[in-house]
C-alpha cells in the first residue's frame, strides 16, 4: 500500500487557465515513490529495482536514464546484467520537492496558444511535455498524434479479457488500450474468422519514436468497416 497521498496530474483539456502557473518540464521517465520499509515503488505499488536508496530530499520522483527504453530496462530488471543501464542519483528528478532542473518559468492566465508555444519549445529540447502547477493543482500537457495503421496480427486477452481481443499488432508496435469490451468481442470474432489482419485502424499516440514506433498508443476507431 502507498503510505502517502501522491499528486496525479490531470490532462490539459485545451482550454485557457486562470491565475499564476509554474511551468515545469516533464521528462520521459517513470514515476517512483519511496516507501519506508519497501523502497521505491510505482504508482501501482509495484517494486522498482536498481534505484539508489533514498537518503533525503524528494520521496516522489521521476526516474529518467537518458531514454524511456533505458529507464524501463534499468528499473524493471530485478537482477542487473552487464548491459543493464545504471541508475545514478542524478537520474532522479524530484516532484514533491521540485528538482530545480525541471523549472521552466511562469505563465499568468495563459490561453491555449501560450501553453502550446511552451509545449513546442520543451519538445524541441527533447522533453516529453510540461506539468503546469498551481499549488496542489497539477496539469500535464503532452503532444498527441493520430495515425492510420494496418493490423498485421493480434493476440487473445488475459484475465477479464480472456476470449476477447487482447491487442493488435502493427508495424509501429502493439496497440492494446482504448478498446471497449464490445469492440474487443467484435474484433476477436473477426480475428477468429480470418478477417482482422489487413484492416486499418486509427491510433492516437503521444509521439512516434525515431525508430517509427508508437509511444503510448491508444485505439481510436476503425478506419474502415470490418
């Protein structure tokens, strides 16, 4: 169990904001919360590995080891291998006690253009996005893209999705979120009938990596009838 309340930013709705807002940078890492007796844990209370022990400062951090891929390899590898990226103290960016490296500036009653301009500047420097702070009110601002992509494969779901579609495969990565239960049933029936591969779907993602893979893909809709 998490022994303290953590602040989960809500997504910006594209509307203007009122008042003074601290603009902070969002690195493309993984949230880590320190628990006395348990160590570093994810927001879902799953253990994270290979992170330096907390001694002082922020107990709520973003871990970022150069890239999202390397960060995942580092903190989800229980037993480090020679090629496992090393997590150093400087790879921890405090959130509850804000790391000064994340401070970007201030905005007063910003409109959508003001916020988008700040986001584009942050993205151009390689940051994932922004978090706008007004006391305990945090709003995350990240870019989104939509793409039409062809289904190349699929897999059955597990647990509550057993007997339904789990995810579809595409040349730009697997897509497993965004489907309703009804869509999972319909798509699975199409898959079993041999009519799913080759269909085109619209996918929303945060961005496409330099290798052409989706970052955080979400199914939006079928681009053509199944």
